[in-house]
């Protein structure tokens, strides 16, 4: 056989394993590159159909009932497993089952992952499409968002509050903290006011460090968790950027929070509300309760309220109402003046998996054998 054909056979063997008979039989006659490409595409489709059959049932049950039929061994193959009592390399009373090739193994893993993702999405979509169950879909959305924020990641939130009026809203807040004598803190406060007037809020989450937990049972426990020592006004820097959530959904106005630290080492509270509703008013008392449990260092700058929404609902979303507002107290403690942002959560991010960016495309790990074949056919005089 010509060298070009031998190399093509090796490429196919490397991609599909030792049992790709449909492809190997095509080398009995001369075929053009286009014909070979079509044959491989047909084989790939049949191969994927067999993979689906494997994933529909337990592999052992599939092997006992279907293995040996219709090229089923093109997906999984059986190899003798080394037995020390016999001490022979290819003869053994026991066996192991494995994918026919590394490329097929990766494709099985990717298809299995996509199938699990599809099964997870279906209940959410079904609940969302029916008016009587749409509220229940909010629990799915909440849970998925909590999982996304618990991993490392960067997000950009868009300001909903009128940026031109924020300076006036914070005038009383600034006046009430004039007694602060730390220049760096004063600079940080001015930076926070400037940030509040901008259209974007950038968040950077990190995973919870060892020895800490990212949940809390009650607000008093959250207060203790955030401080360097019991009763201290200082924020514990080890929790900066960590998504913090209640163990049970028992907070009336927020679902979770994160404390960020700016370049002047000034912490700032970011409150999250996950919702799929068209309107989501928040109670002043619930917001104030969380604010009051924070260390004094965090309360030197105004917090932000971020409403996390499905991306198809975010564009039309506006500033939400703060109910039961009592602004007879200091204005800086009145949630109605806190800026509100929105964060559009795409389906790709919502249903992403940990380290999903590292999931490899099998066609990148094990390239399509057609590519080297075409190069060989143009370089080898014996190529068909």
C-alpha cells in the first residue's frame, strides 16, 4: 500500500480505534478526498447515534445486550485486563471496558455533560413557560445564580439609578461622615461617590478561602463573620470578594451579598437580589437590617443593590421601589438613596459548570483526520 494511504489509515485508527470497519473498507478502491470526507461524515453520524444509545443505559447492560451488533464495538471495546496469577499480557479471565479511542472517549464525556445540562434546563424552562408555575422557576434561577457567584468570575453591572441625581442623593451621606480623619478613607469615599455616578459596576468574585464558610445562619452570625474580632469595626479582608449567602432564604430583601475592597483598601457592601419577575420591590426594613449588621468600616461608603435578571428581561428593567421607607433617620441609612444596578445573566453563564472554560472540544484535542489527509494527498505522489 502507498505511504500516503498508510498514513491515512493511521490517522483514522488514531481517531476511531481498531474497529472502524466502515471507514477502513473504503481503502479497497481509489477515492477522491471529497468522497472520503463524505464517507467519514456519514460514519461520524452513525458513531454519534451509537454513543447516544450507550448513554441511554448503563454501559454494562448495553454491553451485555447490544455489544457485537451493528458495529457497536466502534464505541466501546473490551480488552483483557492483566491478571497477576496468569502473568500473560494478552490472556486473562478478567477484562476491562474502555472507549475505542481517546477521541471517542472525550466525545462521550462531552455528550454526557450536555445531556445532563439539558435535563437540568428542562424543568426550569417548563416552569418558566407556564404562568401558574413561573414563580417556582425563580427558585431555579436563584439557585443557579448562587452557584455561579460562588465560583471565581468577573461581572459588569449596569447602573439603573439616574446618574445625574446621585450626587444630590449622597450629599447628606458625605456630610454625616465628615468627622473621619483618615485621608486615604476620604479619598476612597470620594472614589465611591464617583463610581456611583458611573454606568458600570465591576465585580470580581473569588472562592471562599480555607477555614472559612460562605454561608451564615443569621444576621448576628454574619456580623461576627465579617469582623476581624467580636465587636470590631474592622472588616475581615480574607472574605473580600467572597459571595456570602444565608443558609436558608430567610432574608426579606436580599438573597446574598459580597464585600468588595477598592484600591484605597476601603470595603463596600454589594447586595444581590435574584429575580425573574417583571417588578421586584424591596422592603426598607430588610435592607436596613443587613446594613446595620455590617462593620462600621464597611458603612463609610454607600452600598449598591444589584438585581440579577435573565438576560432577556434585563434591558427593560428599571429602578425598583423601596417600600416602607422611613427617612426620618440619617439619610445615609435610608435604602431609597442607595444606587441600583442590574446584571443580565445569560443562559450560557447560568448553566455553566465549574471550570467549564477548561472543557476541551474533542475536535481540538484530536483534530479531524481529514486535515492531515488533504495535506498528505497533495504531497504524496501515490495519494488517491
